[in-house]
């Protein structure tokens, strides 16, 4: 289950094993990586894990780590399975883990109650439980840079600005698991307020590649827009089926897990015009990405193919590492220690500042919306942008779209209160 990637040390893969030269524990910061290079969503898990590892490796090679400490990333294969994710957590938490990045809503939900007990924060970057954005109620869980509810509100704002939503019917096709159902409460709330009707089209995990009947229902319902909360094989299948019934692609918009190169490359020209939200930049035209290529990819220290660097999910994983790195720096600064603990990492996750000046300084100007971490707000600004498939690749087509905070925040607080009321001995925090 475990495969160690000691970043900054020589590693040679031989007959399926990895030989490593370890470094002194006193000189390292330990970062577990809950990967899924196997299983039904391996096409997404591989690029995410590569981008995540490569940014830390670049910091090791270029800067000697963070604050003088080398970064050690240890992958544990979950196959996107919640039980395996918990097993990975239990197997690695005693190694000095700074934080967990589950990359699965199912795994995240399992780890949220464990985090305060073991005092190791969970960073579910743009996924997981939306209510975790309320820092007072979830001291150990973070979902920078945006929750699913904020994302859905921004998508609706985009639709409203491009033809209006009042009097329209919006179809919502979603993977029929916790992840896919997460934004439904927000749709229920906003539909009467904004004057639209919505109709749901659930897709079971076993039906991801067999959606013919679902799209016959779409054709019957005749929605004005389609929004997709999909993942893995569900996404290209849905887009192909939409093309078959001649649904207008420029009225079909996915969330940020339904807008990767891996989703549209199998579709090609037939998907031209399809849109998706995103919060991380596309391409390699950023100094930080050029450093990753120079110090890691071209040096043969990456599992990624060079042509995959800069694609949506690779950059998404890299951005996850950026947030982690900035929180580590903040934790080191506030504690006065180089080798920080999970407690001090939590402090860093509540105090880092990734503003426009800092983004430029680290070579990611224009890559994402700025984030100012705080005790109260574990989500950040929540702003997204929209990208569009041109038949061959993705292009950004919008400015940043802030969420409907006035609507989303009360819902988040209500959901957080409900979660906490159902727990035993749950510890909240006071944010001045």
C-alpha cells in the first residue's frame, strides 16, 4: 500500500520497487499523500499526485526545502476507497504528519472527526464538507480556496450573466455519491430566490459509462442549461451523450472536477464549446511551473510526462502543494521552529497570506484568486473562473467570479451547527 517518495533524495524504480536514500528525520517535514493511481478514478489521481509531489520536490531542489528542512512526501494508495483512505491515515499519522489532503469527499468525511483527536489538520482543497468553511465549528478542517456551495453559486452567477436564470430550467447531472449530492441544498435554496427550476439526473458509479437512459431523460426535460458534478469516466461519457442529443455545448458547464484534459481529450472536437469552472491556472506559462520543469521534470525526478505538466489536474495538485507550503512557512514563523507539528501546521493554515504580491513572488501571478487564511474563514475568497474547451485544449474565458457569500454563508453556518449538534464532545474554537 505504501510507496515512499523521499523528495530531494535519489530514487530509482526497479522491478516495481523504489530504492531511496533517506535523510535525517531532524531535517525533514513529513507530508503524507493519499493517492489513487489505481481504481475507477486513476486517470485523475495520477496527475494530481504528480503535481503535488513535483512542487515539493522543486522546493527541495531549488531552495533546500522550506526554512532549511527538506520535504518528505510519502504516497499511500487508496484507490479512491474510503476504507483504504482511513487505513492509509492510520498507517502514516504517527510519522509526524503535518496535514492530510484526502482528494476524496468520502475519505474526507471519515477523517474530519479524527483530525481534532490526533491534532492533524485536514485540507480538502475545494471538495469535502462545505460546512467546514466555518472555522469556529471546524478548527481542524479546511477547504481553501472554495467550498462546493460557493462554487455552485458562482456557476449560477455566470449563467445569470449569460442569458439569465429567471424562468429557466437548469439540469443538474451528478455522480450519485456524497460528493455529487453536496450542492443540492444550495440549489434548493437558490431556485425559488432566483426564479429558476432545477431537475436532477443522478448517475450511479456503475452507470458512469452507460448514460444513454439518463440523456434520454435530459432530452425529455429540455433544460436550458446543464450543470455537471461528475468525476472520472462519468465526464467524457456525459459529454459524448450530450453531443448525441445535440445539447448545446456552450450551455453545458461542469464543476472543477468535470473540466480536466483527461475528461475532454477522449471527446475531442465533439466537446467543443463545453465549459467548466476552475480555481487553478492552465499551462506552464508561470515561473513556478518553469522551475518545476527545470529542477524536477527535465532532471528525471518526476513521475509525470513533460507534456502533462501544465494540464488542469497536474496544476490542481501543484496548487494544493502551494497552499501546504505557504501554511508550513506561516507555521514556522508563528512557532519559531523549523520542524513544526500538526498543531503548528493548523496555526499556519489559519494565518498564511497568498495575496497578489505573494503569488507574484512565488511565480504564480494570475494563477488563482488570492487567499487570506483566518480562524473564522477556512474557505478563502471562493472566487472561480470559467474555462472552455476549443476541441483541443482549455482556455480561460472569464474573470474571477466571487460567490454569493450573502446567501452561502448562512447556509454554511446552519449546516455547521447541525453537524456539531450531532457529534459527541465536539470541540469548537473562539475566533476573536
